C-alpha cells in the first residue's frame, strides 16, 4: 500500500534535511571546526549506513574518543555508538516493514557487515528478531 509508505519516505527525507541544516559550515580551510559536536552528529547521520570509525570521526572534529562520548552525552543524552545504532535500527525497521528485502540485504543496507550481528543488535534493541518484526509490522 503506497499510502502507508509515503509518510515513511517523507520522514526519511525530513530527517536528511534536518541533518543537513544542523551541519555547521567548515572553517575557511575546509576542515570541520574543532569541538563542533553538532557537525559531528550531522556526520554520523550522513555516514551512518556505511563503514564508520567513530574514533576517526571524533578526531576529525577535534575530540578524543572519551571527550566525544562525554560531549555527546551532555548534549544529546546518548553515546556516539548508541546514536549510530539508533539511526541504523530505525532505517532497518523502515526497510523490514516496507520492503521484501531479505534480512541480510537489510543488514548491509543499514551499515552492518554481518547479518548475524545485525540480528542480535536488532533483537536486543527491539525485543523481536528482524523476521518477527517484519511479520508484526508489515506495511506493503
């Protein structure tokens, strides 16, 4: 039913627009500003579905890994990895509910290299395996 998938696609578009709007402009040298937590958050959102080394991202924005975690907790109430998993799992839920992609394809599309790890993370966060989630929340 395309009437149900429309709001999901619109929500994903709005999320991408918010991430772009929240991104700080780089300094004149083209580098991210040191200590720019909102720029780092925008980078997590933009890069969430590919390989992402959070320690490298922290360094890119002038944070040590520990300072990055601490600042993320202060500003957003979650650690960088938790935010990354929230973003990935939200997209996985959307794909599971609205597509016929196999679980392995959903895992790869949401940044997980290992479908078994994805299934464990998803089940721990959602209380259901990806397959059970799909059966319960099917929208197509």
